[in-house]
């Protein structure tokens, strides 16, 4: 017996964010559709996704939240409406989920780092350059765009620290050959970008450890360093199969990966850094990296920081998971950017799913029920001539003129289009052209709806004695067309496709990949089972109003229990206000005041050359060590006063509010570029 073909497909592992948006689902839904397609064709599939959970940004966010980094990532990954919940909602069929905090991954990364070090490809040095904290990316001055991060457009900061480096430059020629002379990276437009922007200007060695934060995998032979994201995150594709650990034993079975699906913003990491690392390890390279486009909103990439997030939970609850999955892959070519809008989503649902597919199913099943009591009579199935025509079309032969008799033209056109569908669909899917695959399906669905009008079953039904046989055959052709389309829609709308097959009475044997190329597989005496309307038509204006209301409710829910002190009614004249001297101050030292649970003592540089001491009751919100070096705002001309026996020479300015019934306080932090003593006005 021939062994199953194996197929390994991955998404990038997602960086935990405290707000998930529809853009996060795009790549994962596409990967899921590809994995389901390969399973449908009979492949043994490994579909991997997961989360990249280390780094300075997470450490900082956890500190701000007053919890540990592990608690922070656990809340986002496994918590209510976290990443695992989102994948469950979107009906993602991943076979494995990796977290970079998993113990087996930690062990494997330490082995990988050491192996590259022992090979002479990792060495210790000092990093000095530009760093984007949100992207956790290092950049050279020449790579910046208008002095900002080329990926996200945010400000970068100077960084200097001891670090280990990977000899990426050593592999520049091999990587360039891989990109230019093979089909390793697609779409092809990404190749020119990688070669011209990163390799030809001179591929620099890569910083692969950090010492300025601790939330990461320690370098086991130099514990002051943590392994940086390139080695930690990228290696998940092999550690999740068991490379370097005993958790799994699938490496020999599935590696090399057939394809990594990644967003275009991380193509550089996957098409340059990742293959170079594998070359260093002496391991096979993945067969392909496919860099898809972004979902854009109002012309810009979806981003929580930009405030243009679209909540997939709201969309799924209003329109259904399958409708949302369908829209993402029907509307946008996978390799290009796509402009998301609620109007486009609703229009796609109404036109393709409600008007075309839903209407075809409803009309066909209803007519079989009305005219034949739900079961087609003997002799309704495909004739030998029709089966021969279908086989010829499926084999790409010239099958014109193969049918004769009443209605043969209409039958032949529909059967020919449906019989050749699987071949056209397969070609599109193998090239990750999901939109094209769906276009081919809906050409057939559109032709079937036209076929109803051409044959006018309601007219045939007026004389069942004369036309009953023809009417039954028309119904059979419609059901058979629906069967083939539903099989091929399964990767995209799995729940709805299964419901189509159930309603038309398709058995398990005639719901397979093989049967999708065999016209006439459905029983000629099939019994239909009418169900609910699969995709009800949406009232656009009403739905848009509901979406706006839901978005507003979500915005309000993001600030639970937030309370702001009412503004004072008593007015202060301008001259009195001007007497208050607000200055920028730099924190030189900060410590807890003994025998006080609230007070911190600050030693401040106020620009006068003489240290200023201020006591502030903020110990329950801040740790002393995290404030040293910060630039704060203080009023410096208040009369000194004694607190716990020590003199306080002014007051630090804070914002105070209540959240979830408890008082919350935030010091006013100033840009560190502002010098000590600068007057605030």
C-alpha cells in the first residue's frame, strides 16, 4: 500500500498582544485552509502555530501590569478571549501549538545556540546601534526611514550592550543564490526586496543575545545573556517536531517544511536569517517561504497602537465564522495587500454566500421536496454519455458534442464546467491562490443558478407525466453540482460545506476528494434533508449600525470602572498660576523610607547643581529601582515640609484616577531629552 504523502505547513508564531484583531487571523485562516485542502487530498499533515513569548517588550508590559512575564503571556495565550480561544472560534485545525516558554523548547534552544557557537558561527562582541522596542528589531542607520523603524515607523533608540553575534555575513552568498536561483521565496517580488535592500548593501552579522533584560532563554554557558528572538522564535519550526528535545519525534517525518506562511514584514527573518541558521546547523532548508500581504484599514496596516483594530469576535458573532473565513480568502489575493472594510465583508456575504451558494442550495432542496417528496425517482442519475463527457473533461480532452437530446446543451455546459472544476481548483490551491480557487468554484455555482432559469423547473412541473423524468434529471444535476462544490469548499467553510453535503443527501463515499472529479457519484435516488437557510441575507445599513454600536461598547468596556475626579469649580487667576514653578527633574537615586509603607525618597537633579530631595507617597505603585534615570515633573517652589522626620522640597506631579474601585496613580514621565531644570509652561 502506497504511503501517504506528508505535508508540513506553519504560520509564524504570534507575539502576544493584549488585543487581537482580524489581521491576526488572516495568515492563520489561510494556513488552515491549506492544511485542510492537503488533508482532503489524502496527505498526512502537520500544521503548526504558536506564540513567541519572550523579549523586552513583554517584560516591560508585565512590570507595568504588576505581574510576572509568565503570568502576562499566560493571560493572553490561554486566558478568556486569548489566542487559543480565537483559534478555536475561527475553527483552526492546527495539529500542534508551540509556546516558546515550553520547557522542551527552552532546552532545544540552548542546544541550538551552543551548536552554532561550537561551529564558530556565534561570537561575543558589543552591540551599538538603533533598536526598535515594539518590533524588537535592530537596525543600522542606513536602514532607518526618516530616522525611524522601517517596519513600524516608530521612534528607535540608541542601544549599546555586550552581546553574542551570529556570523550572518558568512552565509550572504549562499542565501543570495537561494533567493535568486530557486523558487524558495514567493511571491517573486519579495526576492528583489530582500536581495537589493539587505544582501547587496552588505549583510551584517546579527545580534543574537541580550543583557539589558532577563525575560528570555538563558545562554547556558554565559547566564548573563538571554537568547534573542532570532534564534529563539525562528527555531520553533524544528523544536516543535522534536529537534534537540525528547518531547516529540516527528523531525525525520516532516522536516523540511513544505511551506512557511509569513506576513511580508517578517520575510527578511524567514528568507535570510532562518536559512542561514539552518546552514550553520547543517540541517535541510524549508522548501518554501511565502510572504503574504497585509490586511489594510483606511490605507494603513491594522495595529492596536494606531487604534484601527477590527475585533474578530464581534465580526464572527454577527456574521458567522465561516462567512468571516470565506471573506478573508475570497476577497484578497493572498500575496498582495487587501483593504478591509465592513461594507466589503457584508457585500461578499450577500453576493457570494447568500445570493449564489445559499440560494442555489435552498432552491434545489426545496424543489426536490416540493416536486418529488424529497427523494428523486429511479433513473434520475447521470447517464453513461454524461459520465463519459465528464471523464473526458476531467482528463482535459475535447468533449464538445458528446451529448444529444432535449436540454443537452444546458446539461453539457454545466456538467463540463463542474467536471473540470477539481483540476482548475487544484492548480490554484497548489500555488496558494486561494482567491482563484474560490473564483473557479463560484463560476460553477453561478452557472448552476443560470441552469435553473434555463430549465424552468416550475414550468416542467406543470406536466409531470410528460416532463417528470426531465425534471428529476435537472434536479439531480443541480445536486451533483452542489456536491462537487461543497467538497472543494470544505477547506474554506468547513462547517457550512458539511451542512450542504448533509442537506443534499451526500454519503461519505461521495464526499471525498476522489469523488469530486467523478460526475455521477451521487445516488440517482438520493433523499434530501432540508435545513435552515445557510447564509441569510444581511441588511447592510442595520448591520453597520450594529457594528458601530458594538465597537463603541468595546471601547467603553476597555476602561472598566474608570473614575476621574470631577474638575474644580473654583477658578484660579492667571497670575496665581504663574507663581507655580514646574520643572523637569532627573531621578539620581530613589529608595523606600523606613517605617513607611507609602513613601519613596527621591534625590533629584533640578538643574541648579544642588541635589533636591522630594518625598512622594507612591510606593504602592512603583519600585524605587525602576524610577532611577527617569525624567519627571515637579513643582519646586512649595514650602519645605517634614514627612516621617525627613524634609521634602517640593512635589512630584502625578495623574490620579480610580480603576475597578481602587485608586491608581501614574507619575508624569517626560521625554529624557528634556534637560534637568527645564521650565514647564
